[in-house]
């Protein structure tokens, strides 16, 4: 069967790039940072949250950014956005009692016209452009995608302080953020988890519970999440490498 000239030309036309809204989860309480608000801690001359937002601000595929934070930090983060000229930040909004509620708030603040939602930890300031763009493209093709890195250490199961099993690490990966999904899919997944009172440890888990596949891209070992005070020095070194 011969293809029409229109069909051939249509296939050759550049595809419209996906639109993507970033939802940055920044409403944590920094329990393991000894009371230090890790998102406001200055590293390389900027607050951690400014480094995090900057990656999305500079990415051509990101349409806008929603930051979800504590109610008493809305004005402070808004001022940070103004100071550093983050024009893509459309909303800085109040989070919920749980991360699930905070992310749902962020997603519903996003434009209904955006194709994809990229959910990212505010405490991951070393995300690189390559990881972000590859995850956006994979999610655009397959509806759900996340960066992962292979587990390289030997993993043990421990019960009551005793090693009971060595886990085969061949198929084990550590998932990172941003985790990126079609807007309709992640809305349905998170509402389902909330409705069933399921405790999820990340947003991919909510999508998995619907029976949908989450595809992966290679993450970066520099894309760490700040959890302890000693992580700040590591983040500083990664950010300095990225600026070279």
C-alpha cells in the first residue's frame, strides 16, 4: 500500500516537544539535619533550594515550576525566586501533612494544559541537565519514567540486629528524582493511593499500584538527596564540578 505524500511529510516533520511542569517537594522537616533547614542552607553562595530550582529554570522543556513548602516559608522562598530571577516559578504553595498530600497540592496547581509532571525532591540540588532531559523524553514516549542507579554495595537483610540473608543485587537499583509522568496518570495514581490510605515511599510506587509501567533512564551518582549534615560538603564539591 502506497503512503500518501501528506503522511510521508507528516512523519518527517519535527515532533512538538512535550510541555512539562516541575513540582518541587520542599515541605520536609529536615529531621536528620539536626534542625538545620537543609533547603535554606547556603552552598556555593546560594540556598540549596535555589540550586534545585535553577536546573528547571534553565531547561528548555520545563514550562513552569511549582514549589510546595511549609506555610511559614512561602514568602521566604518567594523572595529567593525573585532574587535569582526564577521566572518559571508560577506558584509557591502550602504543602500537606504528608509528602503525598504536598505533591497532590503541587500537581493540582499545575496548568491542566501541561503534558508531563516532573516531581523532584527539593533537597536534590545537583540534578544535571542530561538526566532531566532524558527522563522527560522517556516519559513523553512511555508515560512514566525515572532515573535510577545500580546498587553497587552488597545488600543484607537484617532482623533484630542479625544478618539473615544476602540479597542478590543484580537487579537492584536506587531510584532518584525527578520522576516524570503524564499528568492524568500521576493524578489518578496519587488519588488512588490517598483513597486507599496506602503509604508510598515515592511517586513511582503510586503508578506501579495502578499496574502501569515506569521506564528508567541512567541517573547520576551526583544527584544525591541531602539527608545529613555531612552531605553539604559532598553537594558543594558536586556543584563546583558542575560549574567547570
